[in-house]
């Protein structure tokens, strides 16, 4: 248990190291989620464009 405690404390630099880990994981999550949100936005835009073209063709 002592080794685990020492690892988690990171030789008294735990504040900086865990802050860096937190920033890293937040950035990784943003990088993973942003393409999904971007693709959904593109699909909505294309769907609106298609519907607009269909309504213009029917007129």
C-alpha cells in the first residue's frame, strides 16, 4: 500500500502532475467528441439543403 501511496503522491509533485493528467484527458475527450458533433452538424446542413432543393424542384 505504501508504494501505491507514493505513486499517487508523485514525490510531492502530485498537484502539478494530476493537473497535467486532468488537462490531457479533457483535451483527449474534446478531440474525440468534436468530430462526432461536427459530422452531425454537417448532416443537418446537408439535409436542410436537400429539403430546400426538393421544395424548389416541386415549385
